[in-house]
């Protein structure tokens, strides 16, 4: 395949692009474009949202990681009021979550993932915590990705329970199409 891309006909169109050698300012420009494009679909006719200051904060927090930018966009799109969701996310560094989650300096995804997990499960019944931990453990520890229905069978939970639980983490997980249909 590599040799095929080096053929004269394709060589100009298929230059080698080594991501870790791209200057950070170029990555930040792309992340900013990514945020603007996705937020433009959420604006519902309101100009000036997000502000340049908010975009700067989001780009700084992303630290060149598109996975962070994507999780951020998914988190903000999750609610009917993306403006409040964005404000909540940007204020999160002021809430003291770092101390509670034992966040590591320089690990930009820790805070974002903590916020997403707290929003998804922060108000749940404490008796559900072992079930939530076992489902999340199955997701994290599986050698190969498992569908929500497979996790339900493995843990002897209802498929609806597992699908509903995992759908609350759509900012972090990609669910197979057949399981999304069963999510209520």
C-alpha cells in the first residue's frame, strides 16, 4: 500500500504526514476550527457564541489532543442548553474537582472525564454504584470492545439497564448502531 501511494500519480496527493512533528500552533488552529464548526451547528441563531475567550480556554484545555476536543463537543452537545453546559465545563477548574479526583498535572483529559462521569452518575442511587462499577469495569478491562448487550449477558444485567447506563457516557463511548436503537 505504501508503495502504491508513492507512485508518481499519487505522490503529490499523499505526502507523509507525521502528526507528532506538526507545530502545536497548527494543531491548535485545527482544533479551533473543529470547535467553531461543531458549535456553529448548536448556535440556534445566536452570534458570538462561543466567545473568543471561551474558544481560547477550550483550545488550551485540549492541549493539542483531538480526543479531548471531541469529548468536549460531545459533552456540550449532550444537553438541550449547550450554553450552560459550556459555562459549566469552563467553570469546572474553579470548583475544586482536582483535589477530589487526584488529578495529575499535565493530564488534560482527567478533568474532562471526571466532569463527564460525575454528570452521568453523580446523582445516582448509591446502591447502584457496584453495578455501575462492574459495567464500566467490563468496558475498560475487556481485551476487545464489547457491545452493551454482550456486557449485559456477561454481568447478568438487563440489556436495557446496560444500554441506558452506557448511553449516558456517549461523550466518551461509541455504541454499536444496533445497541443505540435499544437505548431508551
